């Protein structure tokens, strides 16, 4: 990769295709804002791959209001757990799986890359399946397109091609696209409220899946509410690495990510809950959605199924490309993105024609979330220990195919963190409840899937216990790079302080101090 401004593919030369992989983003290119992060998190999630999670509580037998409270409570809990991860990449200027090398070791960071790759793969497949089914169903009612194998093959292929194109071009194109989708998809979902309102009855509910109200409500909190933010444990850093801490403080970045996940999750999920209740959707949400849609709303459904799904899966494919790039340092981000796009497409075809798609993807995502939670807990614990101070050069040792640095630990692995993650993951898998597998610990938890909480708690306790005698690897304190204008302002302020005057203009932006 080159940083020569005269090179046609140089990032400094404004190439259309992003050239950065998981390397450190130069300070002069970290020009995004917290508002950009907010736009990405909202725009990318207003798609049917997220909407379908709002249907889950209704399929468990809950009413609209009970489902809504479960989604809100679960989402808020997930945001509290996940949002601090965004601040790590703000400091490291690289993605989260690479940043986790500070706590797992430069080779141990491959755990995060693998978890992120598989999580994104599962959600990408789900988004393509649901979006493709909506497109085919809408075309069937609009123009009589036969809802058979060839139609699905063509639709999935088009969606995968659109998503891969956006992912290959990279962050800047995705940012512009998600800003557009944030407003356009919001309008389409708002129209949907009027389309399905005549048949809505908020207090209606079915048979509670677990026999009792509170057991079923807690299941919805975990499986539909909490799982949304947990899916972002390795994704948030893909966006905040382009935000400069010299221009934007931790608080603004934190709340932009929290608000983005809150709105980006709840708007589409509550739409899914509303439409599931209004259409009486049972075990097939898409079929009920299409059957209950008035003719005038079929075109908005088609547009959302096509463009919304492309925006959602494009961002997932982008993250998968970064994770595979981190696993295979010799590969470029573009090569890695093409590979994961092909794998995701094959998985979608297999899911539609071979497996029960909904059960397979739900099981896949729940299992990966159970093993991803302990990784997030350990990474956040390490972040707190090092007080946000990272050695960026040492984080890139594996990418440069070298050895050493303060994160080398034992042959590139931090044993306490790795062991804690492995044990926490095993506990989580023993407590998971999926359509195809039930863990042995479910009898101890009343049949409620609390695998996220158990795996995280066990991993944290074991990591703290095993690493209590080890000193946290801390680099020498380095100031956060500050732009020339800010440096001049800081120098003027220092001069004014020395002479006993204050020349700081009213409303001037406070500089963010470097890590200490």
C-alpha cells in the first residue's frame, strides 16, 4: 500500500477505492465526525435483516407492548455493554480486532478477527435471505414473477453484487450511501405504519412460548433486544478509527455510537413488531408482511428489500473484508472483500435451497454471540486497565510480519486472556438455546437463554483472577496528534497563561489531552 499523494490509488490522492486495510489510519485522513458514525449506524440498520428481529417476540406469543418493552430493555442493556468499545479504535486508529492485540497478544487478536468474521457472515446471510424474499414476493404480487428457484437465485445474486460493490469501494462510499438510506428508508418505514395500521391491535397476543409471561418476556429481552448491540462488538471500530481524538472528545463519540445503536436497532425492530402484530405473522414473517400489504405499499417494500438490504450487507461485507485482511496479512482488503462476498453468496444459496434458513441463521448468530461476548468483556477490561493508552506500532507487528513489541507476551499470545475467553465461551455454549441445539445449563436457568451474561461474567472473573499478578503492558505516554491550527491555539494559550492574560476566544474548542 502506498501513501504517495501523486499515486492514483493513494488515500491522500482521494482514490475512489479505499486503500486502507487494518493498518493505522494517518491523522490527516481521520476527518469523520461523530455525526457520520451516527448516520452509519442508523442508515445501515433500516433493513429487513434487522426488522425481522422485531417479529421474534411476537412469534414467542407476546403482545405489541410487551414486545416493545422487551426490545427497549434488551437494547439498552446491550448498548451499555458494547458502546465503550468504540473508544478503543478512537485511540488506536485501527479496527477493533487488531486493537484487541493489546490484550490478547498480537497473535491472540486473531480470536477477535475470527469472531467478527463469522458474526458478520451470519448477519449478512440473514439480511440477504430476508431482503431477497421480500423482493421476490413483492415482484410476484406486482408483475406476477414466479416465486421459484430461478427468481431467488437472480435476486440473491443482484443483492450480493450491489453489496460487494459498495464494500469494495470502502468507507467513504458507504458513509455517503448510509446517509442517504437513513432518510429514504425512514420515510418508507413511516409509510408502512399507515399501510398496516387498520389491522393493528396492540394488546393481542398468542400462546407464551415458555408457558409463562415473564419467562417468555425475558427470552425476548435476550434473543431479540440484547443480541442487536452485541452484533456490533467487532464493528464499531471500523467507523471510529476515522474519527480524530484531537478534534472530537470521548464523550461525543460515545454518545454518537450509543444513539446510533439505539435508534438504528429500535426503529426497524419496532416496525417489525408492529407489522407482525398487524398481519398476524406466525412462523413466516415475510409471507405475512407481503400478504397483508396494500397494493400501494408493495413498491416501497421492493425498494427497501433491494436498497436497504444492499446498504446493510455492504457494511457487513466491508467489516468481513477487514477481519479476513487481519487474519491473512498478505491479502489486501480488496482481495479479502471479494472472498467473503463469494462465501456469503454461497451460504445464502445453501441456506435457501438446502437448510431451513431461519433456524440455521438464528442458531448460528446466537452461538457466535455467546462466544463473542467474553471477547468483548476481556477487551473492555484491558481498555480500562491501560487507561486508553496504546502503542500503535506494536499493534501492527503481525500485519508487518515481524516479531516483538510490548504486546508480544508469550509467542504473541496473552495466556490469561486466551484461557478466560475459551472457558467463558464454553460456558456460554452450554447455556445457549437455539432451534437446533439446547445447552445443558438451560435447566439451571429456567429454560431462558442467558448465555451472553454467563459467558461474559465467567470470562471477566477468570481473566481478573489469572492476570492479577501480571502488569499491564503500557507504552510510553504519547500525545494525541493535534492539527496545526489546534497546535497554534494551544501555543497561544500557553503564552497567554505565562504572561497572565487569557487570549482564548469565546467558544473555542477545548483540546483533548493525549493519553496518560
